[in-house]
């Protein structure tokens, strides 16, 4: 890599005559991004083929070339924000986006067999990484920041918001689909005195979560949601799914909502917390899908409404996507601070990949290209109506 990162400034005049170099610098200029500029969001290019790679491979080329050290930027998050606001992503590398979208439509990337890939490839990376990056509750989803001053407060506010939206009462039962390390279940058991069952496809999450639960009425099950309670013999008062629906995929939405319905009491409530995209049919990000969340896909508002309407009444829809920008930047700050103790295990290439992941995602929310929704659903409409808690 060292030879790739060193090129003489005298090459600049040659590179600037290259068609791809010229086209890229012109496109970036429309987003007020300079190549070789001094502002935090400007790009510093270290490899002569950087723009060939980006213009032909789009998002995939942008992320891969950064991971390989071909370019740098002091504020990758702001760079991505400006690229998306100027819609440059719609002008380059469309073949990669179209192929990723077509693949998602033609194949079931979230089949029962593939469902375990994200557990092994992402969530089982290492509990030390996530303990360092996340807040003490290890909530790996968007925090709620209206009055929070730090990450821990934002995550506690999010957990309490969910519990209040679900109208939890002592003695109720709660099913958490995609429970992670158990942050919601542990909070609900401690503060609302409910009994919880959580589903995860990550062995490391289940192991550490069970250790954290100790004597609380909380149980982890290592299971894909489709395998759980197949005959509906278990019925829960409340169900939540926080940051898991992004792994379901449109081919499985009917099965997912069927599963929720068979597990939920007739007078119950279901809260769905998910990242969402602005338009149905829009492509998934190929870099994120390849390197961070295998087989991931974001739902649109219309897809959630369409696939849930046969089973549920929509009681409430809440968008606080801008809070994910703050959450991701807080995770990034903690990751950077912890890196000296992590680098021996994970290595420099992982550092650049993970840094790009956190900052790139922050940029997508800042540009309002992605959203964060909490949707409350009931099987037949809550008697007397539903009111969102004032928070």
C-alpha cells in the first residue's frame, strides 16, 4: 500500500488532463467539494486511479478506495452529506446500484440460511469492539436526542420512549425480535417489571446478553424469527423490533408480519423501529451490503404500510432520522477514542472500513437520504384510541 499512497505532486498536471479526473472534479465542485482543497470536507487524493474506480463503481468504488487508502478527508460525514444533497450518487456508478437492486428483487437475500450470515459477519465481530463503541446499555440503534446531552442519555431516552409507546405495565410479557445484547429487555424488566423473551441470530449477543441479565426475567433465544413459535402457542402482550427489520427484505415482509401477528395478543401493541428509505424500489447501498451488513435492505414507508395492512391498524408513525446523525457521530467518537486498545486485534484496514461506515451513514441521515421510523401497530385498532406519549 505504501507505493499507492505516495505520488509526486508533479503528476497533478497530468492527472488533471485525464477525462475521469476532469469529470469527477467538475461533479464534486457542484457539491462545493474541492480535490486537494483545505476545507474539512475536501478530498485529498493519493492514487491516480481513484476517480476511475469511483466513476465506474459508484458507492462501492468510493468506499473501497477509501478503505484502501486511495483518498482521505477530514470530515467524511460532511463529504457524503454534500454528495447526497447534490445527488451526485444518481449520476455515477449506476450499474452497481442497479445490479444490487436487481439481485435483491430476484433472489431472497434474507432466506433462513442467509439470515445467520449477518450474525456471524457483523454482530459476532467482537464484543470488545461494541462495548467500546456503544453506550453502557449496548443499544445498537438510533438514540433519542431532544433533551439528551450524551449518548448514554439518548439511548436511555429511546428505551423509555419505546416502553411508554408500548404502554408497558408490570406483569406484561414482551417479545423483542432482534434483541441485540438485550438493552430494551433489561431496561423494560428493571423499570417496567415485565417478562421478556429476545430473539437474535448472534451467538455473541446471546452470550453476553445472558450474562448481563443475571436474575432478571429475561430470556435470550438464538433463533431466526421464522423459526420461533410456529404454531402461535405463545402469545405476548407487547412486541418490539428495534433495528432488525433492515435485515428482513421485501420477499419476507409477509412472513415477518404473519409471525408478529401470531405471537401478539389480540389487544396487544407492536412497535417497529427501523431505518427507512425515501422511495420504494430504490437500490440498496452496495458498499454497506458487501462490507458491513450482508443481505441488508431498507424498507420504504409504502412497503411497511402495504405489507402490514392486512394484519394491523397503524396507530402512530414517528420520524426522528436526524437523531441517527448524532448517534453515529457519538459512536464514531467513542470508536476513535478506543482504537489504540483495539488496533492490535482489528488492524488498519478494518479501522478505515469501520470509520468510513460510521461517518458515511451519519452523512446519509444528515442529508435526509435515510430516515428513522418508529411505527406502532395494533391487531384491530386499540379500543379508545392510541395516544403517543409526550416526550
